[in-house]
C-alpha cells in the first residue's frame, strides 16, 4: 500500500509543477490547444484565454497539494494501523511475536511451534497459541503466514489476539471499549454489531482503518440487566 501513497504524492508533485509552469507561461499550450479558435483576436490569444489558463493552473496546484496532504495523512495513519492497549502499553495490529515478548508475554518453552505453509500453497497457514506473562496473565494469539515461504508460526504475522477478563490483562480499543465495560456502554460506542453466539451473547464489528479491515468480537456475560464485556478479540482480516 505504501507504493500507492508514493504514486499519489508523485502525481501531486507533477500536477503542482504543471500548474506553476502554466501560471507563469499561460501561452505554452497555445499551439496545441483545441479551443484556441474561441480565443482568437487578430490572430493572437485574447486576455480571456490567459485568464482561463491561469485559473486552470491554480486548480492544478490546488489538486496537487490536496493529493500530497491526503497521501501523507493516510500513510501516517496506515503506519499506526489499529492501535490497542494492553495494560496501558500500545500494540499495533497486526504485530509480531517479538512485540508480545516486549510486553513480557511468551509461549510455553516446552510447547512445539508449528511450521505454517506459505499462503500460495493453500494449506494450513495459521495457528493459535496462548502466551503468558510472569504474573500468569494470558492472551490467546493467532499467527498467519502471509509470505511466500514456509515459516515457523512465531516468525509469521500475529494477526489476532483474544483477551478474557477473568485471566487476561486489561485490553482497551482505540475508542475506549474494554473488558468489564457494561454491554450498554460498549454498544453505545460500537453500535449493535452483528449478533454472534447463543442468544446474542456476542457481537461482531468490522472496523475500517484506511484500506484495512479489523474484525472486533465482543463477548458479554451476566444477568439480563447487567451484562458486561468479558472477552475481546481483535483480528486483522485484510492484507
């Protein structure tokens, strides 16, 4: 996607260049202009022709500047991705196993790590594990091989995490939704979502960040009047 932003910025620069040159030299396209016969006076361009050329030049410059600013803004947002918080520490999804280690979470050293097949081979290319920190808090993580070569799961992209309120750390979404929040408050922020689970005990949402989609799954529990969020899952589903 970075190539798209780069191309947009390049096009913006070209448009600005054309606009500046046209503004300084409004007659440079006179010989190839198909509409020049409408602006002739004594065989020469009229003032109206020059005025229209300069107006067009300003439009080129304006469009070019807008393209550059939008591209830069979107590329910066894209670089941040979908940023959640784990015990107050920022984590950008999708992430890597190293990112989890930096937060103090690891897979049990005795657990065997699978080799995930390359995406192009249409075989198993995702696997789920539980990572724990020194306090015993748990996060369920899913790795997916989105490359062209077979790799160990922990060397692949970490595309999803699930945190349960009972045994996990505090997780907070960018909009403030977190475990322990009432169902009413969560849905007032997220919306109703797509019902999931028995009796609508869960809700699913697709969150757009530029060209990426992040699937959010909230699980609710408690009595009818006091349901709260007890589990949050975040998954990057577009790449």
